[in-house]
């Protein structure tokens, strides 16, 4: 996309997480800690560059940052980087975090948290971020059929003032129903993208209830934590050429076109990629382009090397 003179996350519009208004283009902090997410023994990311990216994101109007205490590598912690870069926090900056998964000191995945252990995870996020409450906490569902006990524990922390709003992640529609019986749900974070259409049912459920739908891996696709390692679909490349845009920008624009309740949280440790991601909020796709891209989402895609 021909980069506009003024790049602002506000061009994508806004949505509310409870009583908190955020621009629909946000930032995911997972990739700040190193070259590969969760690569505890890999080369650490450059600390100064990560801090500069966070500060630049806020300068570009990003006011919704997604993070977690389990986003860390051998020498870097996403929460600590956010704290160093952005504290004292602006009043309109919303930091969302996740609890549920657990990693040990060596970086390996440990058994996920029991309901009675969630308070400790919330307090760890508070400590790392240097805050006395968390704006949004998402329960990352780790395969369980019922989340009532876990979500109930988070609801108690909300009542105690440690958490302002609650969401769920990697959830099925029945999980959303269970959670809504216990406390208000302001967002659902699920994997969803132009070639990962399994989230359609949750996308619609969130729209019906006025809940933000926050997809992850929207750019990475099948690359997931490793990043965008795919051979790109020819439909995406064609639309990118139409707009002088990158395929990543087209993917983000497609996500934002799926509903006004959809929030994007692309992550990067590269300041140039950051600007491109934020600029994607201004990319307006035509009806014919959306139909073309829909053939990818509907499984009718072929790929171009």
C-alpha cells in the first residue's frame, strides 16, 4: 500500500472493551522477546529496538497492547519491555494479558494453572507490568471442556479490583456461554485468518453479543509462532498489487473487514513492519476483492511460489 503521509491506528475505527475504547489496530507483544516466539535458548531480541518499537506503536495511535507473562525468552520478558518502554502508562492505553498456560524457569511448558493458581499468575503480570490492576485478562483455555471454575476464579479477582475486564482465548462457543453465565466477557481471542476460517462461528457469536473478536496469527497463518513462512495465495498477491500493498497488509485489512467488532493485534519487532501494519487500517477493500479473498477463506485457494 502506498504509505500515507500520516499513519494512525485511528484510521481503522474504534471498539470498546467494556468501558475502555481502543483503536481496532493494536499490537501483539509475543515477538518482542526474540527472533522466534518462546525460543528460550535462541538469540535474544535487541532490547533497545523492542523498546523503540513499543514507543513508536503508541506514537502511531496504538492504544491496545496484547501480552502475557509467559511471553519470555532467555534474556527478555515482553511484560518487562512494555513496562520499561511505556510506564508511566497513558490513561487511554489498554494492556491485555493472558493467564492459564505456564512455563518453568528454563522456558519449558509446565502444567497449566489450576483455578487456585490463577491469582498468582495475575499478580505476576501486575508485578512485571508495574501496575496495580490489569485492564483485561483473558483466560487461555487449555483443552478443558468446562471453564466455569477457572473463569469463576478470575471473576473473584475482578470483584477484588485486581482485574478490570475479562475475556477468553482459544475458546469454543460453549466456553463463551459458560463464561457469560459467570461474568461479562469483553473479548474472545482465537486463531483466525484469511486461510484459517475455523473461527467463523465464534466471530458471529461475538458479533451477536457485542463482544470484541480478537484474532491471532492473522498474518502468520500456518506459520503460527514461527511467523509468516507460507507460500502466499495468488488471490492475496493480486489484491496487494491492486493497492500497492504488502500481502500482510491485505491480510490485516481482510480481518478488519469481517466486522466492526474485530480487533487486530499484529506483532513485530521491526519498526518498518510496525508502520506497515498500522497503515493497513486505512486499506479499504472493494466488494469484488472481498469476494476474491473469500475464495481463500472458503478453501478454493491455490498458491503461487
